[in-house]
């Protein structure tokens, strides 16, 4: 079959992100004998024109649309992307079978499929289930018994089965160099799955809660290919947590260092599993910046969000970063269950004390079905079982919902190393766009230091 792979993601904030999920689908589809063409809409001036052109030049028999994001999970500056995806599906519907999938889809598959009116949706990983679906479509038989497959108008599906041997993506049909140039990095996945259970988090729902590790030799080969063939110099590891399991991270870093790969990189790191030997190995492997999924600096909020670490751990992980001189950012989520002005101020105080290069804060927590915070939101009357969630609904602790934005704006506005994207504090899309012209590699929050924002004494705190 001629299969058109469409990356529907047009979000360029905080930077354009290479569609690695779609690139993972290329090898299994090619092995099954399909002819592939890729339409990446990220940089298209007019998606409908780009689609019309792709249909003229390729004549696909089936369309596979990857939906990475359905919205930007940002309060109050929420953006939904579904209308754009719907336009693509509308253009294709009736001309060929339209199959949708991706993390944005898998979070609320029934709702997204009904909204888009696509023919098929696949929940979870696509590698092992797309080929049999396409085979059935090519043979003109009704696809059946495929895990994760959802058909238009039907409401039941078999649970997805996690891929055991995670392969490597094939990036040759994509414009990787543009992402590297304009986004400042390429991306690589070393494992899938997170065993923790933070109350709001959907990563374990998407990737499962048992880490599935890739063979280190294969990761090294992929990194080497990125350097040699694609001239990549900066990587973001897209793992839910880079440093868990810690032994695997240590071994990978040591191997990267041994290979002397000319690469810098950054990743999401859990403060609970950072020690001096691992941090040292990370630095020797080219680590350039660390992003901690910290969420709060208040003991009560760490507990209420189900975090696996304590304030002492955050202090220690930050101390290690400061000592080694690596740039580090803490990501904070305000507004969870039990949040009040006191806990917010505790978080600001801890961040003042541990003095990261940057703090990136969100106010309000996007509620997804299947999470503990969804149940809490029901109990708190924030939503009912009938509340539609395709248009984002945010958890904001009832006691503070009317004042939280003012408090966070007031406090973060007084601190030079705080970024609050939802309220445009120390950041805006225009600013990001302008900075990106300088083709800086790595996360832009690192610039907070270069422009003298971080390590300045807070005005208040
Ligand atoms: C790493 C990451 C980031 C990094 C990306 C760094 C980089 N250079 O790549 C950073 C921090 C920059 C980031 C930013 C954002 N992210 Co993000 N990110 C992730 C994360 C953790 C992993 C994504 C990834 O690369 N996965 C690896 C690939 C291989 O998996 P995949 O894309 O899911 O593809 C597989 C399957 O989905 C499936 N598949 C994919 N397409 C298709 C299509 C079909 C037809 C089929 C059958 C299957 C299929 O098969 C693939 C292979 O198995 C996910 C959460 C998660 N665990 O998935 C969130 C996630 C995707 N991000 C999300 C969001 C919202 C964002 C932002 C909008 C946040 C913001 N306001 O800034 C931005 C958008 C950036 C952009 N330009 O698009 C949301 C999307 C949910 C939603 N509500 O829409 C997620 C799910 C997390 C969340 N918070 O809920 N992100
Ligand atoms: S927030 Fe991080 S540690 Fe917690 S469940 Fe999500 S991915 Fe795992």
C-alpha cells in the first residue's frame, strides 16, 4: 500500500519538536512492504495546501495521522489543537481509510475519534498494530482482534499490548535538520514506562508502569547515526524519567562517554535518583542541562501530588548540580489538591534557597480521565462524570482558585529566574520566536543565566 504518514503537530512552543513517534512507525511499515511518504505539517504555511500537494504527488491508499498534542495543558493561556486536526481528517475522509493515533489521541481515544470522525484509531504504541491493520485493509477484510484498535462508531477496544523490543526510529524521510536548527535539538528515547504514580500524571497510562529498556548498544548506534549522518550536536532524551532505573542511566552515560560522542544533551530527571557518581557520569557523557520534575517545594504538596521524594531530596539534588556547575531547572505545578497561599510560599522559599538556573511553573493542572486527580476533582465538585474533557479542564484547589494566579504572578514577577508560560511571566511566544533566530542549542531557559537573571538575589522571598 501507499501509506501517507501525517504529523499533525504545528505547535512550535517552546520549540518545534521532531515527530519521533511517527519516525518509530516507519521501519515496521517498510518491513511490511508498504511505500511511505511523510507529510509533516509543523512548518507548512497552509496545511490544507500541503495536504493537497501530498495527495497529488503520492496517491496514498491509507493515511496515518499522528496526534501528539490535543492542547497545550497550560492555564490560563490554554490552546486546543483539535480543530486543525479535524480539518486534515475532513479533507481525507472518504478518499481513503484514515487512521489516527499518538499520545494526544490515546489519552481520550473515544472522545477524540468521535470528534474527528476518522475511520480508525489506535490506542498506544503503533509499531506492532499498524501493519496488521493495514494488511486487513489491503485485503479488504474487516480488521479484528487487534489490540488497541478502535473503529468509528464503536465504543469497545481490546487493551493495547506494550511493545517489548523497542526498536529505533527512521528519520530519513523527515526534515530533521530544520528541527535541529530551529528547535535547537533532536530527540532520542532510551526506554518507555514510569513506575511512579504522581496523582495527575498520564505518562504511566501512556507508556505503562514497567520500564522497558532499549539495549544500550542500539541507543549508541542511534546517537552515532545522528551525529554522523544528520550532523546533530544536541539531544533531548524524551524518556519519562532519564535517571530511572539509575543503574541503566549510569551504564548508558558511561558508554556514551567511552564513545566520545560529540553531543550535548538534556533530559527530565527525578531528583530522587541523583547522586554524585551518576551526575558525574552524566556530565562526562555530555549532559548540558538537567530538568527536574519537582512539582512543589512544600512537603504537603509533594505528598498530595504523590511525589516519590521529599524536600530534603530536592535540596540535595540541587546542591549536587550547583557544585558541579551544571545548569538545572525545577518544574513546578501550582494549584493541586490542598494548595493554599502557605504552600505556594513554601515552594517559592525552597526555590530561592536551592537557587536553580530557572524555575518553570504552571498554575492549574490539566485533568485527564484515569488519573487520581480526576477522582479528586469529582469529589471536589470541579467536574462531574459527564463533564467533557476534550476542551481542557484544570484542577485548581477550591480554596484558592480565585486568588492563585495573582499570588503566583506577584511572587514569580519578583524573581528573575522564574518563568510562568501560562501567564507570560519572563516568557512569551514572540520572545521565544525571536531568541530561536539565534539558533541556540539546548533549552532556552539556560539563557536566564546568560542574561544575568538567575543567581541574582530575589527581591523578596
Ligand atoms: C518529552 C516530551 C516533551 C519534551 C519534548 C522534547 C523533544 N525535543 O522531543 C518537551 C518538554 C519540550 C515537551 C513539550 C511539550 N509537550 Co510534551 N511530552 C513529552 C513526553 C514525555 C514524551 C513524548 C515523546 O517524545 N514520546 C516518544 C515517542 C516515541 O512516543 P509517541 O510520540 O507517543 O509515539 C508513539 C505512540 O504514541 C504511537 N503513535 C504516534 N503517532 C501515531 C499515529 C498512529 C496512527 C498510531 C497508530 C500510533 C501512533 O506510536 C509511537 C511509537 O510507539 C510526552 C508524554 C509521554 N510520555 O508520551 C509529553 C506530551 C506528549 N507533551 C504534551 C504537551 C501538551 C506538550 C506541550 C504543548 C507543553 C507546553 N505547553 O509546552 C509542548 C509542545 C511541544 C511541541 N512543540 O509540540 C502532552 C500532550 C497531551 C495533550 N494534552 O495534548 C504529553 C502527553 C504530556 C502531558 N503533559 O500530558 N514535551
Ligand atoms: S510525574 Fe514523572 S515520576 Fe511522576 S508518574 Fe509522571 S513521569 Fe512518573
